[in-house]
C-alpha cells in the first residue's frame, strides 16, 4: 500500500490556512457591523435629539 506523502503533509497546512481565512472574514464582518451600528447611533443623536 503506497501512501501519498504530499496529501499527508499539505492537508493540515491547508486546513489551518482555511481556518485563518474564515476567522478573518468573521472579524471583518463583526467590525463592519459594529461601525454601522455606531454610525446609525450617531445619526440618531444628531438628527432626533
């Protein structure tokens, strides 16, 4: 039985890379949502109160 060593070596590296990409996407979404809520709050204070 012959094992493909490239798959064994690159699978964990690929999984870690995909994990970092997903985490950065979630952080950017959270940051942008937070800034949008702050913008809405500032506009409400400016024009309503």
